[in-house]
């Protein structure tokens, strides 16, 4: 088994050097691997440092101008030889034992495997920043920022989720090729979620390997958040039906939380219906949940239409 580590770079040289040190220190003994760096038009001395990395397992690609996260990863993946691609941001701090649970999840799922993510803690605070992605009641992707209870993690170490972040993810190279890699219409955001939804549309499942934990300096690259609204709009328009379906359960959970907090102001019939749906005792969600999600998504789409008029 050969693993190709794909690492796009845009400035932040000290973080890159620290990430590489953590990667080399945590690789399983005897793992066949290659490390592919893609320098994406930065200006901080990263290229000079890359020139010092000689021979195996390193390969270095240089972009003459900044092409963005999706294009940089796509270029590297085209040259990769591994059975698996491990996409890594250059601002990660990899922890001992992080890779093995992700590869184990891929192998356990076999032909059903989509993208495998993990738990990510904020590098500074240690607080969970990512335990998979969910869809909010307004139909927008959001990070799950609470790790499952230890008992749940023991019983279900790889929960299925709609999507995971591309900051640290493992995918089979043949699936990457089948899906066509990242959609370069997204600019530094949203391309990972889009890829996860395309994997789901192809019959695969995306999971979080909860026994894999890394630390992450979140959104360190310059300009990382500059196109968030445009990326979110593109995602919502492309996956509107799927987002609406995935937002139903969060809507029901939010409703029940409010019902517990203010029981006199809630309608018990709806609370019972929401509970039954979440427990799997009711096949169809309450009509109010469907309507609530539709209204939330419509508000967001209208807001984006005002921000980006044709």
C-alpha cells in the first residue's frame, strides 16, 4: 500500500516546516509513501526551503502564479502514485496515531468508502474545531464542534456524516479520479464539501475516524476566507435538495432543545413528532421541519442574490 501525501503551500513557511516535522514523526513504521508539495505562487521563501528537500519521498511542484486550493490539489493528485491520497493542509500539527484509523476506515468500508476525515482540535486552544460537517437549519454547511461521547466513539468509531473538511482527509486515488477531483469553480472554500456530496451521489459514504486526532491552525493561509460567501452560494445552488434533506434532523434537534428550554411556549404534538422522527419511529419528518428549512434556505439564497446581482 502506497500513500501519497498531498500538501498545497501558500506562504506560512514556519507552519509548513512544523507540519512536515510532525508528519515525519508520526508516520507508521514501514509505510510506503510519497510527499508531494505544491507551492502555489507564494512570496515568503518557501521555494528556497523546498529546494533543500532532496530525493525520496519528496516531490515538489511549482505554480508560477497562485491558482488556489482546488487547482493546486488537482495538479498534485494527477502526479500521485499512491493507492490512497492523504490531503493535508500545511498548518496542521499531526498527532501520534492519526493516520492508522483513517486508513483502517477506508479498508473496512471497502468499495463503499468515500472521504474519511477525523477529529481536529484548534492548535492554540485545544477545543474541538471539527468532528465532521453538518447542514444548518438554514441549509448551510457548518463544522460539528463537539466530539461524540466516549461511549459512542467506542460503539461507533466511524460515524457517517454528510461531509468532512479537506484540511485532513483520506480518499482512494481511484475514487478521486472517478469523481474528477476538486471543482475549480470554488476558490479556497467549498470544494471539499462539494467533493463529499459527489461521493455520496456516487453511492459512497463519508465518515469521521474519531480515533484520529490532529491539531489545526485554522484558516492560516492569506485570503482563505475572502470568497466564502460566493463559495457558499455555489454550494447551496448545486446541492439545494440534498442540503434541505440533511438539514431536517438538525431542525428537529434545535426544536426539541427550545422545547425543553421553554416548554410552555412549544407545541407538544410537534415535539413528539420531531422526537419520533429522530428516533427512527417515524419515516417522514414533521411538515413544520420541511417548511422551516425551506424558509431558512430561501432567506440565504435571497441574501446572496442581493450580494451578487446578475
